[in-house]
């Protein structure tokens, strides 16, 4: 009788993912805030419920420094990491990420093969599976910006017509592209120019015009907080962060799409994780049709066509895919080549009075 009960327990355990899985833990790292809440609701929690695996869901501010330290020391503590493509190419090239076999990616719920269902760019890196499309935009607080309302990227740099503090993420990415765009450089020429010393000097010169009024921040989650607290009148932000504050907290914010830089986030697996197979299993689950459709909660576009069928029509106008004509795509290859040197120059520039 006791043996029968044990056998029945084992059978049920295997049906729910197996006893080994139920005892396993996986460390998944992302960006927190409303974005992380959407991931937890639509990816993390459903995965734990299905498999019995305990997911330790942690936050970071982006970049590759922490991954690099873990891989080089041989003490890998993170298993799966959400990476922006401005960091993806470099992390992959430096051997910080595992290659993710394409055969782990499941077909769409409508039967469409993954290779046909995903936007091509979101499967381009052998080290990642794209999970959402987002834009870096700027937004303003209607209650603090003053009588004039900004409508263009040039307005972000116009302290005379639009006085007040600006919030910028403390990285050269996006801000340097914005500087050239606001200085009149056509979008198709931005990266060619930024690859030259003259172009870099021009970008820093444009940033100099607002430097004394910039409030720098580290984490995307800080952007809407700064706008709400009145610390800045305009802020650079991932579009979904501002959308969430507008939708769920009724904040008096307005998004300006002019000059937006659209890009995608992707799930990656840290090189050397001892939980490689479990990490692959999580990535496969987290990039299914239904899981990716959940990003509509924060107005990020799913990279799968099959997921779009599940997106509320009222949200579509707020997705980055509806505003590509007003912006430009981030060149991740450029940042893989120039990211390290420009980060050094950017940090040196920050220290200059």
C-alpha cells in the first residue's frame, strides 16, 4: 500500500514536470518595473506553474559588465538574462552567451513555424531569441512642462523655448544618436557619422548644450518616477514605462515619438551556466505565442505575428511598430564595434565641467 502511494506520487510528479524539476531553481534577470511585472505575469509565473521549477527573478540595469565578470571568474550565478540588442552583439562576440539552437523555439499557436512567425531581426543573433519590440522615446509631464508643448526631438534640446531639467539614461547609447538627429543629421547618416571622430565630437557638442540641465539615471524604472516627481520636465524612456504610468496610474504624461529609436529585447543564456538545459526550456516557453502577447500590458510589441492576433486593438496605436516612420532602428552592430570606446569617451565627457 505504501509502495503504491509512493508510485502514484512519483507518477503525478513526473506528469507535472518531474521531481527533479520541482526541486530545481533558475535565476532569470531582467529590468524590473512595469516591464518586469508583465514578464512575471505572462512568462515567469506560468512557467513555474507548469514545471514546478522555482524561478529567482532578479533585476539589473543593463550592460554586460556583470555577465562578463561572472563568466571570466567562472562563477556564473545568472542563467537567463534579458538583453538589449545594443549590448547583445558585443556580449555574443565576446563569448559571454551560449548559442541557442533554433530548434528549441516552438511553432506559433496557429501552427506557423517559428522561422516564419518571428520578425527576422529578432532571430538574427545565434545567442538570443527576441521577445519584444520597444522604442526609446521622450515624454513630458503636462503639468510641469509649461505653456509650450514639445513635439520634436529638437525641442528636447531647446532649453530656451522649453526650460527645465531633462532626464537621460547614463549611457552613450541613444543619447549620442539623438544629439546628431537633433543637430540636423539625416537618420540614414547618423551611424556613419558617429563612427568618425568628427561625428563623435559633434554629438558631444550638442549634448553640451543641455548638459547643465541633465539629470542622469541608471535604470529604466527611474524614468517615470523622475517625471512624476517633478525632477525633470522631459525624460528619455522606454515607451512602455511611460505608457504604464499613463494607463494604470493616470499620470499626465505625453509621449513624443519623433526621433524614437526602436529596437528589441531578447532572452539570452549566460555562457557556462550549469543549468543550460533548464535555461533553454525556459526560453522556449517564454517565447511562445501567448507568453509574448503579454507585453501589450506595457505597450511593447510582440515579435511573433501569431501573438499580434491576441493584442487588444486599442493598444496597437501605442506600439512602437505603429511609429517606425517617425524614428530609426538601433544599429546593434555599430554598438558592438564602438560601444566600449564610446563608453570611455562618454564617461570622460561626464567628468568635464
